[in-house]
C-alpha cells in the first residue's frame, strides 16, 4: 500500500510537470529524495519514462477531434475542396498536413536521442545539470516572453520550417532539467508563435516523442532480462492512471492561463526550483 501511495505521488508530479514548462525531471529528483521506492533501480529508471504514457493519453483525449485525420460521417466537406478531397472525401487534408509537421518536428530528437539515450542517462541525469538547465531556461522565459506581438496565431499558419526549428529546440530537452515543453515553447515564441499555438503544438509533439521514448525504455528493460512483479505492475498502472487524470487538469489550466498571461511566472519558478535542487545537492554532499 505504501508503494502504491508513492506511485500516486509520482503520477501527480508527472501529470503536472510534463505539461507545464517547469521540468518533470527536476521535480522527480526532489520527490525521490523524499519518497524512495523499495523497488529495483532498473525498474525505476524505466518507470520514470513509461509513466508518461498516461500523460500522452490525456492529450489524445483532449485533442482527438483536432488530430483525427478522417472526416466523420456527418461532417460536411469544405466548400473549397480540391481534387484529392473530392476523390477521397473522408480525408481531412489540414489534419494530415498537421501530422506531417508533427513528424518533421519529431525527427531531430529521434535521430539524436536514440543513439545517445544510455549516455545521457549515465552522464547528465544528476542534480547539477538539472539545476543549471532549470535556471538557464527560466532566464530564457523571462527574456523571450517579453510581450512581443506574435506573427503566428493559428495552427494552420505553421510551415515545415517552423516545425523543423521547433524540433531542433526539442533536441535540447534531451538534457535533463530542460523540460521538453519548456524548450519547444521557447523555440516557438522566438519564431513568433503565439503562446496558445506554441503550447498546443508542444502537446501534439509529445505524442510521437514520448510514446517512442516510453516504448524504447520498456523494450530495453525487457531485453535486459527483467520481469515484472505484481507490485511493479500495480505501481506502473497506478502511476499512469493518475498521470492521465492530472494531465487533463494541467493541460486545461495551461491553455486557459496562456491566453491571458505570459510564461514569465514559470521562468521565476524554474529559477527558484534550480536553486532548491542545487541546495539539496549541496546538503547531500555535506552529509555524505
């Protein structure tokens, strides 16, 4: 029961911090200083990533109508239908185009992240790196989100060049503490995307990127000869379900918030969290 309660806490933290640009990794490091699972490190390394599947399902549910590429039976065809739409009337070309942009933006992280996955975990998953990236991107939010007028206020205005640049910014999130949403939102704001468009496109990018990362971790875990105990299955399922429910609330909050407010509050929060992580690391060093 105690381990299940810990999984609930992990799900809450994942559901909030995966979507708000405040770094889920930084919060996980702090949480694991307080809540230490009595489970193997191999399982925990996999669990920290696979728990994201619950968060992904929240995006799919909330934005299903905006992401489903086929027209519903009662949905009227656009008046300005081109030849392809007339020949294949059940397709939604704008959604197929959106998925093309999502895939373009996902390629850089896949190309760089797949071969470096183990190296990044071994060398960069530590408190000093996480604290540094928390503070750096906190400062970037304060500088970038300065009230400039956006040039892109609708998803249909995005081009493949925009998607590629946002995808390159997403590569930076491979460094723990950066925050995937934080990196892509900063990149989007620099390109002239409005806050809602930058946040929404970030949510969409999470589907292939986080699903791929979770699948990779799970396959590596199993190929290493690991199996699941009943408790581990329970912890994983509870964590994902809680992450799903909390993600629904967190995504809704963020989209309402950015329509009226800047990301600067998250910038200050990141800086404070980075200082806290450094403090915890320093105290651990003194006690060691």
